[in-house]
C-alpha cells in the first residue's frame, strides 16, 4: 500500500510540475509574440528588452516630446482599464512612462494581445485629435 501511494504521489507531482512548466512557457511565448507585434508597428515603441513574461512599451508619435508621450500613455492606460478589455500596469523607465504587460494568466490567448495592440493604437490616435 505504501509503495502504491508513493508511486501515485510521484506521478501526480510530476504531472503537475509538467503542466505548470507548460503554462510558464506559454506565457513566455506570448510575451515574445507581443514583442513582435510592438516591434512591427511604427506607432509603438518597445522600451526595454523583453524579460521572460514582461513587455514594456508605449504608444509613440514622432511629433510628441517625452513629456507629451508620458501624458498620452498615462491616459491610454486609464482608458484601457476603463474599457475592461485589458489591464496592463505601468512602469517609469528612464523617465519614460511605459505600458507594462506582465503575462501570467493561463487563459490569455494571442488574440488578447492582438486586441491590446489595436486598442493602444486606436486610443492613442484618438487622443492625438
């Protein structure tokens, strides 16, 4: 009975560990995906190298200085939260306001990041008017 119980515990632990590892890897892959979306869009700027599951970026417009970009990105963050579609946080990196996306939800899908990028660009462009 003890051997059977020990074998079951070992199997359950290994299976849970494998699943947890898969979820972490999924989040890291999603961060890489979001980074690619940011890098291929001229209206967005990556503000730091992507580290594991965290992506820091901002809406950018060459006609705006850093103070104006900080203000508009702060407003974008507030409007994202009000919409309820996504909930990034923020960070101040070398004086630049950053939209900080820490990906740790096992239910996140690539389409969520597509939507986030579209929302950031749409809100940013609306605020420029």
